[in-house]
């Protein structure tokens, strides 16, 4: 039987339940054809997150994402989606990378950029929603 040494990392034992759930969850990972808001961020390394937002009567009803990134990016994107649903647009703008990191509990500090990537894409989706809410006819000519 192998004993764990101080420098060994056990993915299943050394991550919080919140992190494991958000990292492995797949129900929010989908592309929405006609979202109310859309945002995308891409890092220099090529990792990217797309966020899709559905809003009804000023409340975020659904958030989904698509990513070209690692399991940490998936965990952060799922966390943003989970935190945002049921919130108003103004409340959703208060979601920060720090709040995502705190919720996940065990996101490695070297992967904090994944939280910033997900939150940045989400904020772009919120801004897109606000922009087209003022001029809804423009939505017909987008994408």
C-alpha cells in the first residue's frame, strides 16, 4: 500500500466538494443559438470562454457557457453560471473572480486567471444584453 507523502497531490481528496462539483458538472455547458446576452474572452495562450445569458423580466433565468480550456476554467465558468441565475443584472455584475475563487475553496492560485477569464466573459454577456435591451431591433442583425 502506497502512503501519501507531503508533496503528493490527490485530486479527489485535496479539492473541496464545491470545486469537484463545478469542475465535473456538464449541464451548463452548451451553446445557445439566440441568447439575450453573449460574451467571449480569449487569453494569449488560446484558452477561451463564451457565456450565454437568458434574461426574463430583468432576472437572469439561464446561463450557459462553452470553453476551450482546462478543468479549472470549467469549474470557474460553472460557478459563475450557478451564482448568476436568479439574480438581477445589477446583482450579477457584483460577481467577481475573488467570489468565484472563494466559492471553489481549492482553486490553485496559479489558476486564478481562469476565474478572471470566466467573469470577464460573463460581464461581456451582461453588457451585450444591456446594449441590445436599449435597441432590441439590432439583435435581428447580430450573429
